[in-house]
C-alpha cells in the first residue's frame, strides 16, 4: 500500500469526549473516500494525517516509512492537505503559487509558470488571474488555485476536504479530470471527503466509513 494509517485515535468536540479510532489504506493510483455524518470527524482525520493537529495515538506510513521518521515540514509536502476553504496569502495568484517554493523544504525547486498556467487552463481558470489580487477571487477560483498550488509541489498523497463544494458542474468536471490524470503518475493516491458523490467519475475508489462511537476500518 502507498499510504496506510493504523489505529489513529483522536477526540472530537469540547464537551463530552467522543473518541474515534480509525484504520485505513489506499494503494497507488487509488482514491479512499471518507464517509460519515456531519460531525463524525472526517475533516479532523485528514488534518491529523497531514500532521496539522495532533492525535492521541496510532501511526501512519507513506511508502512503507513511518511518519515518526519524517520531519513534519517534509511530511506535509508528501502528504498535502487541501481544506474546503483554503487559505490564500496576500498578493497575486502568481505570488500564491510561488509561496511553497520559498520555504526551506521547497527551495530546492522553482515555480514553473508554464506548468502552473497549463493547470489553471485545464481547471477552466482565466489566464488573466495570474496577476490578479488573490483577495478578489471567488470561492471556486480560490479552491482551484489552492489545488494547483498543491499539485505543483508534487505530493504523493492529496487529502481533499470537500474540494468541489464551491464549483459549478463544468468546473467540477474539470477538477476531476485533472485529479484523474494526476493519479496516473507514479506513487500517487488521494483521500477524499465529499457530500456530492461526484467522485463516482473516478476509477479505483474505495470507502472508509467513520463516526462517533464506531471504528473505521
């Protein structure tokens, strides 16, 4: 398996403790769809797997290597989380796409404007957005720019939290077209949370059902 998590345990809410223990895996080229009712802890699971918040126990393996042996900044390059409402930085769209390459981990590479613009075009984004202030983007535009930014850092695993929630039908179709092609590359897989069931256009989909008081397998 490309990506495996075993007995990941975390607590939900600030009231009475609701503890979730989840195990799952996804193979190269596959998509693991995380399902459950609102408040079941789907977003929390993705954030834990991305090492954006702690968990109470468990271990995760990327290509057979434990996350305990990989520094957090490097892990977040290999296992990239895309929030439902992604954060964009001040500046232009181009500035935002270049941001990951300004970090210590990303400084070994440089932004390829041609690749970035090609991805934007595939996602039905106007080329004029390149120099546009990121604060003026619509929710759907911001979601797709954040997706492009994630693809550019070449992760092994994409953790996608309601990635098409702000997209119309055409943009949604384009999004899944790009994701499908990306998944054909070596050493790639995705975990996906979606209430739209629009992931049905993808191949090699498996499911993980989670919720308070139950164990996901």
